[in-house]
């Protein structure tokens, strides 16, 4: 616990953002500079198929993983009110979910169809990951709507004390599960990306399109290492205890006495 408190959250956030920037740079370089590696069914690929093939890693890595990781950091360390943190967190998670759904759609939109792209561990993990993520966002929105209804009832004067206590108890029961599922889904998304990188690079090397020791292989392997480093820092930042000021401690103690 002392080691965690001695670690500077600001340094951790800087390292996390730096790792995310490296991942974004590597995936952009790979997708845009080596884009012909993404479609090798024929010697003359259609431009539309190339666009969809390139969009898949961009949307899933930058749009889904990096934005959802930023949503976790924002909810934990963004200065400001609790409502502001929740609003920014939910907006970023919604954007990440949209990118994930569209990223999967681009993969299934090719002329091979859905079944041809739904055979590997990577594809199965991707479907499970996006489904869990969507359920998380949907549950979070429903939870907020329930609290809003209860608060309206409280403001109207009906059972004010009991509704206020129910909101607090509901939040206490749901929050640990929301945090666990959020971190689990984020880790699963990174693992899914790693399997996708391995699958793609193995396919290219087996067909002789890419050498084992070349620039593209180094970029893909570097992206995998950067994603692993980023996920560790994001999860660590999510569970790292916050510094408590004397004022926050007194408020926390007061809330315990009243609960």
C-alpha cells in the first residue's frame, strides 16, 4: 500500500498516454504504409476491400482499445465533479463501442461474407469482447436512468429517506461488478488484438509476403509489446488508490457514521 501511495499518478498517466501515442503511431504506420498486406486474395484487390481491411485495425485499436482505455483513466483521475467524470466516461465508452461495432462490420463486409471471417480464436474473442462491452455501456445507462427516476421521486417528496438509501445501496452493490467487468473487458480487448496481430503476421510470413526480420514484422511486434505495456498501466491506474486529503478523509468518516 505504501509503495502504491509513493507512486506518482501523474507520472503513470503520462506514461500511459505516451504508450497510447506509440500504439497509435505504429498502427497508423502499419495500416497506411503497408496497406497492401491487408488484402492478398488476388493480385488486383478492389479499392473498397482495401479500405475496409485497413479500417478494421484502425477502428479496433485506436477507436476501441485506446479510447476505452482513456475512458478508464478519465473516470479515475479526471479533475472535477463526479457527474462530470461520469459524463465524459460514458461518452468515451459510447464512442469506443461505436468504433468496435463498425470495426467488426468492416471485417464482415468483405466479399467473403460473415462465415468466412468467423473461424479463428481472434474472431470469437472479438465478438465476445464487443458484446460484453456493449452490455456494460447499456447497463451503465440503465443504472443511471434508474437513479434519475428515484431521485425524481425523492424530489417529489415520496419516501425520500428510503429512496435515498436505496440509491446509495444500489450504487454500492453494482459498482464493484461494473469495475471488474470493465477492466476484464478491456484486458480481453487487448488480448484479442494480440491474437489478431499474431494471426495476421503468421499468415503473411507463411505465405512469404513478409520476412521474419523486416520492418513490417518489427512494427507489428512493437505494437503488440506497446499494447501489453499500455494495458498494464491503464489497469494499474484504475486500481491505484487515490491520495486522500484531510478534508476527504473527514467527509469519508462522516459518511460512514451516517450510513
